[in-house]
C-alpha cells in the first residue's frame, strides 16, 4: 500500500518508486509533483536547437565567445562550427 507523504507530494506512488531507486527526497518530490501536474510533461525530452550549420556566423562567434574559444575572431564559419563541436 502506498504511504501518504503529505500534501507536498502530489503523486505518492511515483515518489516511493523513485526513492526505492535511490533518488533524493527532493528530486523524487520534484518528479512526482511534475508527473501529477497535467500541464507538465517530465518524461518528454527537451527541445532541440538547430544544427550549427543553420546558425549565422555572428551567432556562432557569440557562442564561441561565451565558452571562451581562443582565436575565434580569425575563424571561418566552418572553423567555428568545428571548434564548438570539439569543445
């Protein structure tokens, strides 16, 4: 029989299963509550960003800048793509 974990846990069965699998109380609660919320789809994977080939050179440059790729200002679009994929 599923134990009642209180009002803060919206899906007690899922919570218990996750705890048995070794998940922390916090993570189990987040997942159980998300599954109980009909507006959320926790089992769905996140969206996908387009491939780097679809990005502009300017966008590739800014992404390279964000992650600190050296020599980015002298790179072509293809070189930026390669550097981002290898980072």
